[in-house]
C-alpha cells in the first residue's frame, strides 16, 4: 500500500491468518493526560496479546501510515505536542504534507480495513450531536462505518451526543448493531443509555458467527458494531453524569461553542467536574472492549 508501513509482526500475523486487533491512537495523543496515556497504550496492547491476538495501533508519522507501532513510535505519539488529530478526511492532506497525527475512529476503521484487519477496538463512537436540527452536526464516524466492512467493539457512542438520533442514523445507513450480553445500548461512561438494541450475542464465538454470516451474504460493505457495556461497578455514577452533563451543556451554550469544539469541551468539562471519574470509566470501558475484541479476532 502506497505511503503505508505495516509492522513486521502485523504483516506476519495477517499472512498467516492469525488474529489481529486494530487500535486507534487518538486516545494516546489527545484522550488521556500524560504520562497516563503511554501507560494505557502499553496496557491495551498487552491485553490484546493476552487474548491471543496481535495489536495493531495505527497512526500517521511524517506523512506515512503506520499499522502497528513499536515502542519508540508509541512514545512519540504520546509525548509529541505536534501530533495532530486525524479523521478520515484528514488523511490525504497529512500524507501529502508529511504531517504526523493520531487516528480517530473514522481514520482507524478505514486504514485497518484497507490493511485486511477485521476487528477494531475503541472506546465510544462519534454520532449525531444534540441540537442537530440547528447545527446539522454529525460525526464522520457514521459515514465511514457505513462504507467500511469492519467489526468495531465499543461501549456505544459518547454519552454527550444524541444517542437515539445516532441509533436512528446508523439504522438508516445500514450499520448493524449487536449488544454483547445486553439488550440495551451502552452509554459510553454508563452501562446503559436506556435505548434498546435489536440483537444480543452471548459469546465471542457468536460474534464471529455473525461476521461469517455477513461475509457469506456479500453485498454493500458496512461495519458491524459490537456494543459492549462498561461493568456497572466501573461506570460513572449515572446521577453525577446527568447533573454534570447538564451543567456542561448550559456552559457550552452560554459560551457559544459550536461545531467540532463541542465534544472535546463537554468531555473535558466532565473530566474536570467529576474529578477524573469520567476518565476512569472511559479507560475501564476501553479495557473491556480490547479484551473482547481480542477474543472475537481469535474466534474468527
């Protein structure tokens, strides 16, 4: 692949049809404070290996896509202030200008699928923003997932978004969702968003069966979302979540924050006003998603 470097370990695993799990790099560069970010990045790769799969953390460095990072590259993503945040739309300009950036859900899903990786683990997806009727603001994650045949293990969509509208949009786009041992769509920091899911699976092997059935059917490619809730014991207290989110939304409106700045502002507000409890729930969710993704990849 032009302008793409696949690590030797990932290349060998793909060639031998051994399980591989893609991991995004935005959480390393922009999602967690230093030095916690690097420790979590190493931990997540370790969890993939413990589940019997090979980790493929994805980033763009000096105008080249890297699928599978070595220790030095992980450290660079975690520590370099010049590492940008790259969605799918940003990839071509980044490659053409020799930039470095951490990949979001949309960029990671696209690049992983292009490399032949079938399973991707992340925290929470982007989606339809609140007040969509006024802002028309919707994450690029949805459109990319609608055209990318990859399985994404996640804890739902970020709870600061309009979850029912996001689920409706995913249905319209033909993106399938299965709840892992749940009939309720997860709420990222919360075990449940309150919204139902139509299909429930009970084991990694059953997820693999769904993937095989989708591949046998053929047709237009779209993602399979495996909605894996954070454990109730590790979720953010729902009452605290609702109260602080309400305060965050009020302040966002008062300050006139709009567009791409809204979600980072709300997530940062939650982290500060919950004294880091939202970040801990986020990390717990990602750990669970990575563990499950490794088992799904192995079952394939």
